C-alpha cells in the first residue's frame, strides 16, 4: 500500500494524487531519475497503467506480466518494484 510522502495518508497504489493534500504521488521517483530516456520512462509508465487495468479487474497474473515488462524497460523503478511486491503478496494470500 502506498503512502503520501507529504502527509502519510494511505493511498491506493494507482492513485496519482493524494486525496488529502493533493501531492502528486507517482512523480518524485519518475522525475528524479536523470539519464533515463523519455522513451523508457513513458514505456514503463504505459506498462504500469496497463497492468493497473488488469489489477483492478482482479486479473493479477496479467497485471504482473505488464508490470514486469515495465521493470525491464525501467529496471531501477522502485515504484514499480513495490507494486510488483505488493501484487505478489496479494497473489500468495489469494
Ligand atoms: Zn498527502
């Protein structure tokens, strides 16, 4: 489960903005990564979004597939790494 870096309000992993303070949640890790091409950035983002579509439908294996694709596009993406870790936990507990 994600947390707002500013006010520590628990947020859904797919929330882009904090419902409490409006902080942009996904942005810091993406924007602070220098030396990454814009292409790699947007590709991992696309895969993240696709995975999230399946995640919401409860199709966790599909979601994992897309997020792992995203990881291959952007291997240092800790945000995506956390999403995958959470998802795997979810899949284990059913
Ligand atoms: Zn907040």
